[in-house]
C-alpha cells in the first residue's frame, strides 16, 4: 500500500478464507485499542466498522506523515492481533487475507471527490444490516455510526474532521443514512412481492 500525507484512505481486509476474525466482544474492543495505539499516531480515524469476518477503516493521513510508517503500523496492528487470536483460539497461521487493501478516497486538491467520503461511510456503516446482524444502524456498537451521529461519546474518530472533509453536516449525514436504508428496504419489499 502506498500512502501519501494529507490524504483519505478506505482500508479494509477480511479473514483468510472469509473466516471469522472477531470471536468475542473483547476481541472487537482489543482491535479498536490496537487501532488507537498503532494507527492514530499516523493519521485521524474518520470512520470504521468491524464485522465478524472483516473490517473497514477510513483514515486521514497526517500532513507530516511518513508514507511507509502508516503501512508499517497497519502491519503491526494485524500481526499483533493475529498473535492474540491464535493464542486465544489455539490455532496457527494467518488470520487475515495476505493483502490489506487501501483505496484513496479524497484527493485534497480535487473538490469533486469530497462527497465520496460520506457515501463510503454510509456503505461501511450499513454492513451489519446487510449481513443480517442487526436491523438498525444504532444497534451495531462496533462501528463509528453512533459516534458520528452523537449517540455515543466516542473518542477514536475525529468527528470534526470527518464532517469538514465530507462536506455535510451531522443532521444531513443522519438523513442520508436513514434514506439509504429506507431505499434498500423498499427494494427488498418490492422483490419479496414478486
């Protein structure tokens, strides 16, 4: 992965062979703690969602960040988490797929790409509903949705920076999230009637 300073990236990976990577609530919390320790020194977390077999992170790299340091930090995060899970589950081998993916979301010099940050965050937050883990965005506690909507006083995400870079206000973000969810539910209902 190649990271540039002062850029926004969608970083994601899943369990090797789509296997589970989180087995208990404590695993989710440990992973979030590792994110805070390893990644936050190199960038601001804007959005995240942890799922039983994969994760999504949206990170804004610091302006003075050294590109390879964020890459190394991601490697440390995944290796240390894998060691802990292998010990917990009495298993060996890789937990994650070999290549973690990172897609640049915002070129800070191109104003046309800003709205993509909000769209990507909606997609990320709706993963638990799509997977049938919950029916409401508010019910999945392993995502930043509760923080960004003000329903939880989380400190992992830089909420102010998220809204600045996404170009929308909190109330607009909530309306968009609910509208997208309602649209998807209406499509499902229509397909069920056929």
